[in-house]
């Protein structure tokens, strides 16, 4: 792809992503909300259910169960709450002034689109467009944790053409290619007093004369801002297997590969007012050079996922399903921003994440030929090992899903699904020290509500 075409395509994707606000609801920053029908079961049995075209995301082999051609489109409204309560947050030299308690949650809309059609010889073709990863938190510009995070946004858009093959009467196989666009933005405040005396010594006369000495730490005159933005295209693949053990029981296995991104973009700095008005000397010139705007890059390896699902039809009305999904979050030990400016050292966000599992069980009740009811529960492990590894950009913790949904078959060709989930999240402590020797101490009271609607059209 030429640089011109890459530029045009990246800007097109950026324009599309302006319409999509991504937030994190699966553990880490995975987005599991790829189907309103599956949400009613808390996504239990997602790799084995294959009730509609959204199976492209969960298990492409499931397309073999879809009769004829089908379009599915869905939208999820996600309402998160991440209420922070301060408990002794400090700057490098003492208590941190600013907004003590804040809510970093951001309302989000996550859309999905899927299309499946028949091919010859027991083959199916499908394409899915969805957002598999996302993160959005935003705090007051003057909150006490501003030197570690103000606004954080990670958006992805995945285009996933797939095929399925009915290899035997009982066995279906599926595969797909993922073309993924990723856009990221991270902002925070910068304590130029710490930067000055940390580089030249607390007693430095020029730092003190410029109002950048220790006594001015965390003051508005010594505070500037960092805004880092970039994007990239990457690719990966997904594989699936669906096996009908008995007429009433089937098992699905699905795998999504890692996707590597080298995000490139721009790091922009707003210098502190005291530094802007200060005279010219070795210290202030050095700081201006270090915090000059610069091109940036960051390597990210988004994790692979492996799912095992079971679906069992108990009788004509009742079906049960279960699922376990493992996500290898250890693929992201840190986020390291590399600046083209040789005077600026790397900015490193250490994560120390571990691999995590998600467990779910669900029930589906066929009330009538027009109405089906769903329910499910899930336990989603966090990859964050402890309070010192937790970041304000993503105050993640273990969560329990409670979900309900329904399917209304309006006509033989038109079906509408709706789902609702409430996520119970454990009280979440944080005790994280940043690069400027500030420490966020406190806890989060968090919860999430999700409402989804989906339209399915057969033709």
C-alpha cells in the first residue's frame, strides 16, 4: 500500500471511529459485546451456539448452521461508572492538591455488522465489522491523579472476512482474516517543577527563579500537559471448529490470533506557564528541548484468545450453554512510547498483566414460536495482579455479569434481539507511583450497565 493510500485509508477509518466511542467491558480492554443475542446469555456458549451471523466473531465455523443468506446489525450502549475516592494521593513532595474524587467513566456506543451468504459445496462466506478492543476513561483536568492520566482512548475497527466448510455431517471448520485499524490517544499533566529539580537538583537557583522549584510542585504555574496520539493497521487471523456430538449437543472451539501494531503519531506538549515566561538559561533551555513536540511510536501486541463452548438442547423449549475463554494479556507487559526527539527518554507505563479467564453459563427458553427468552451469568477475571500495577487509565478488576435478553421473531425473515447486562465489579484499590514520583492512593467504586438491540434479516 502506498503512503498516499495508507494516509487516505487511515483518515477514513479515523473518521468512522469518530462515530464510535469504545469502552472496556471485558477484562483488560477487550470488548466482548459483539452480539445482542449472545448478550442475553452473558455470551455463554458463544463459540457453539451459532444462532445468527454474529458467530463470525465468536466462531466462524458456526456459519455452517445458518440457512440461506443473512445480515445482522447491532448496537450496544455501555454506561460505566469508575468513581475514584482519594485516600492520600501525593505529589513528589507532599499532598496533591486538586479534585479529590472523580468519575472516569465515559458513556460508549459499540456497533457490529455481519453478513453471511451461501457458496458452493457446503461452503459459507461471511464478513464481520466490529471493535474487538477499546478503552475510554476521562478525568477532570485538575484531578489529583492528573500526572498519570487525564484522558485515555483506544479504538479499534476490525474487518473480518471468513469462510466456513461443512467437512462432514457433524464437523464444521471455519477461518478468517482480520484487518484491524487502531487509534490511540493518551493525555496527562506534566509537573515541570519535578522535571526541573529532578534533573538539576532541588536547590538549583534557576529552577527556583523560574518558579519551578520544589515549593511550586503541583501548582498551576508549574503544570503543563502531554497529548500523545497515533494510529496503525495490523492483521491477524481466527480459526474455529464446531462438532455435533449428538443431535442435541455440540461443542465449539475458537481461536483469535495476536495482532501486532506499531502505532505512530505525534506527541504534543503544552509547556507550564512559568517555563514559558522564564528567561533563557541552561535549565529552562534544556527543559524546552526535552519537552519539544515530537513524532512518537509504540509497539503493542494485542492478545490472542482461545474459547471452548458447549451447547445442549435439553428439550424443545430449554437449552443450556457454557463457555470458558482464556485471553493472554501477558502479551502486553508495558506500553512504551518512544520519542523521535533524542533529548526525550521513553515514557513507560508498566502493566505486569497476567493471562485471565472468563467463565459463563446460560439458559435459553423458547416461550413460543415468536418469542425466546435468555439469561446468563459470567465471571470475568482481571489481568491486573495488584493495586500497584493498576493504572488510572484502566481501573480494572474482577467482574460478575448478570444478563437477560429476548428474541422476537417478527416475521420469517426478520428477527429482533435485545439484551441487558449489569456488571458487578469488586471494590478496586489503587496504589500506583508514576514517573514523576507522584502516587495515586485510593479506591474505585465501579459498575457497568449495558443495553443492546440487534436486527437480523434473512434473504
